[in-house]
């Protein structure tokens, strides 16, 4: 998991601190908040993960305030310098938030006041916590999506590597979990590469819609100060700015997009998990899991369990639950900001953490699978899986396919009754079935069958090789995008004098 997505080491909440700190909203109130309200209302326990983004967003904001003459340049410089100091403390592990801070923004401002005094209060000029948190969350989510894309590329590489190492290995293709027609193992694995390619598209689309600055929307109605939103967007690496202040603070579509992308990824990994679980069973016997990626039984010494795959299958429900939770939270909210929206982050954090963990462990598990290629090849042509090829022979020689289907169906039934296979039939048997078979026969081996299916997207060996090459080339483009986005993120945390934070 990328550093940006983890909880900063030095920013863990200190729950030993008591209430009593002045609130940013306290001027209206004559009594301090009840400690139970304070604990229930606080988001600092989880939005601490946004602290680096929060500080960097404040740096961009205060720079703009100084440039625009909204506050004195000397004040802006002092606040920016102190913000860099707090960011250093976060990375060094010496910064602490407390429950009294209520949220991450309040905690940072508290520390600024300790460093530079009352001038710290000018940082909040021309912004609200509403547009501030939306900006923090978008900035964090952009980084998370880049890390997810990195994991998807790594998973795709693993599948392609296994496919290239088994270019001509046959296996049965299934429908209804019944053996259907022969295919290549590489073709089957490439199907998952295609799923992951769509996942990458979804992640990048989510990133594109996240890549918009909300700061400047204020609480809901913008601000009367002459701010320069475009310069702040450029400073923070956003591609644009929101066009409506109400929507700017109320929009959490980007969080839903992220959760949806994570949910589909989880479903795809769950489907692969189910197949690995089946294939590694004694009933299938197609694959053996590496000992490093399997577990045993506490009571049955012989057991070797596919726990990673089972967890991958199980965690899909958790991630889908995160999506449904946020959908339900947002469905009835009026514009603009409502406290319900404090529930927007924990599900996203959980889904991102879970997906990144899956994309970390699945590639090496897949790369170390050992396939029983002889068993797979034998299963590929068992149970009359070449029957469609026989019907196709008749159709190619003028027999209507529906008639050909019926002819071969009767042949299969007769072979089952006689305890024979197609390979057991003599020339006279074939001719008796249909006159066409006197001169033209279907392939009786799996490789012959898949080679005939030489259409774009089909399982013929040359088509599969071409598909694998195209997928490999496409991943190179995705790596280039990831590298560009990472460089942009790294540049955010470099001081104006060129000194990186760490």
C-alpha cells in the first residue's frame, strides 16, 4: 500500500486528552460541548489519514491568500512556513491529534497557533471546513486510485506471465460448470486480464472525476473574497475546479465511483478465487497451490487449504457493503453539506485498504500456481466436448445447423449408451451417422479443436498469442500514466526551495 494511503505514523489520535479546547464554531455557544457529544461528533479518529493532504491544501490556500492581497504577504509566508513545520512533525512521528480537536483541520490549526500565535487564525479566511474536507478527500482519493491502478497492472502482469509460460496448455471451458468445449489455459487467463483492463479504465475514470478542486466553494455559497481558485488547483495538481459551490461541497460521487470501482475489482477477484478453489480440489486436480500461499488444518494433517482465494472471495461482500452503505447515506440528503456526510470516508478507506491488500497477495499466489497439464488436457476432450466441432463439420457442408445439432446429439446419446467415445468410432460408424462424415471428420483432439477457432477473440493459439501481446503493450501505457501521476504527487510535497519532506 502506498504511503499516501496509510495513516501517518505521527498523527495517531491521543484519546487521553480531555475536552475543553476552543471550538472553531464556539462563539455562538454559552456552554462547552458535553464530552459524550464531543466523542460522538469527532471524526479525527479516521480523518487523521487525510492530514498530509489537509496540510498541503492549506499551504496552497494560504499562498493564494497572500498573492491576492487578502492577507499580508508576510503573514502568508509565516503561516506557510509553520505548515511545513507541522508536516515535518507528522512525517517524523511527533505530531499528535486529540479527541478535543474534533477533526484533522482543527488539530492542525491548534498546532499552528502554538507555533506562530493568533496569525494562524487567518489561514481559514475565505474557506470553510466543508470545502476544505472535500478537497482533502479528493486529493487523498486521487492517490489511492493511482495505487489501485498500480496493483491492477501488477495483477495483470502475473496473469500474463503464467499465460505465456503455458502457451499451448489445453483445458476444458465450462458453461453451467459443465465441461463444454476445449480452450487454452492462456485464453482462460487472458479473460481475467480483460476484466482487469476494464477495471483500470474504471479506476482512471474515477480518478478523472475526482481530479477537480472543491476549495473556494465555502460552506455552500462561495466567498466574498477575491480568491483565485485556478491557481490553487494548479498548485495542488488538480485538472480543474468545481462549477457550482453547492455541488462542490455536497458532491461525493467521486467516493461512490471509487467504491464502485473497488466493488467490481473485488467481484472479478472473487470469480478468479472461486476457480482457483475449484481447480485445486481433488475433484478437479488442475492446480496445486504453492506452500507459501496455502494453509493447513489444525486437526487434519493432509489438508492444504486455499485460504487466500477464500478470503478474496469473502472480502468482496465487505467491499460491496461499503458501497451500499455510502449509497444509502447519500440518497436522501438535501443540498448542501450535512453531518451525515462524515460517514463518507471510513467505507472508502476500508475498501481501498482491502483492495490494495488483495492486489498485493494475489499476484504471487497466481504466479506460483503449478498446473497438472496432462490432467487438464485429458479433461478438455472428455464428456464429448468436441461435439460442437462435429456439428460444425456438417454445417460447413450444407447441413442446416439445427439439423446438424440434432444428428450429433443422437450420436452422443448412442455413444453414452454403448460406453464409447468419438475416438472409438470406426470409419463405418462415422459414415452411418451421416454421409458427410464418410469424407469429413471433426477433430478428435483438443489442439485441433482450438486451432479451428481462429477468429479475433477466439482460443486459436495464434489469436491468443496476439491477444497477450496486445494486453502487454496496453499495460505499458498504463505504467506511463501511473508514473506521471506519482511524479505529480511527489512534487506536492517538495518545499519551494526544492527540499523534499523525506
